[in-house]
């Protein structure tokens, strides 16, 4: 079982006075480790190790744990401490239901409110560059492309309430995407689906783009349903 026990040089976020990084910076560092599976589900986060690594007090680590727990990334278990959360099947299916609505809405609004030409760089990532990445087994390129597209669509949608709702799901969504790309054929299917979504967006067809995004989420859900015993 992986643990947050790696010895690391002091990070650039630490001040010369030895006070260490802020609580927010610690949250971001640990969040990144969790969503990128450097700390996989079930990993223990040990206060003593982290206070030494970041050169901060235990209360600051506990405060960071509270934020991560609120985001659903860790849970604090009596007599065990803080542990990276394992996604349960019911939670994952609920996440798909909400994502289908919110992400499809973001795509429609982004299409309606943005210049069709503004998606050219994303189209390139999901085009030849994405196909070549999958051909050489570079799944990280595909995952990074999906996350970048999602972030750009949220920004282009220009809806602060929608952005706030999606932000609360963002980290768990990233964790799920990283697992799903391991399903045979999922990345290739997802690449083709995103190509079609972006084609509709470039044509300014907001309704079609929204329908295609819903279909993309449902396809991901079906892949998870079929392989869930290997993904959880």
C-alpha cells in the first residue's frame, strides 16, 4: 500500500524562515498526488511524515486534510487516520449522472458563447497529435487533453454557478478518467467522440455538441459498468 512517506527536498513554496508552505499549497500538492495516482486509493497520509516533509505544524496538516476530505479525496477513519478515498460503484454512477447534465450544458454554452475558431488548438490535440499519442501508448496525453478541454469549456461557458458546481466534482472526475483510460479501447473511443464534439462546436452547432457530449459520458459510464470490478 502506497503511503505519503517519500523523502523530498524542501519545495520552492517554503519560506526562508522555515514556516513551510501555506495550507492551500499543501492541499494543492496532495491533491495533485491523489488525482494523478501517485497516492492511489487506500494510501495512508501520515501527519508526522507530512509535517516533516513540508516543515509545518500538525494543525496545518490537519487543516489541509479537512479541505481534502470536503472534496471527497480522503477520509479520516478512527484508529487509521487519513486515507485516500476509494470510489464506490454507487458514487461513480451518481457522478456520471451529474456529469452528463453539467458537462453537456457547459459544452452547449461554450459553443454558443465562443468564437468557433477558438477551439482550433484543442481540435489539433484530439486530431493527429492525439491519434499518434495513443498509437505509442501515451495515455497521459489523452487524459491531459480531456482535462484541458473540460477546463476550457467551463471557462467559455461564462456561467459562474455552473463553474462552481463542476469545480466540486473536478478532482473526483479526474481520478475516474485516469482509471477509465485503462479499459481496453476506451481511450480510442473517447478520442473519436471528442473529435465529433469539437467538429460540432467548430460548426457552431450547440445542440449537436451537447447531444454528443451526453453520448460521450454515457459511453464512459457503460465502459465503467462493464469493467467496474477491475476499476474499483
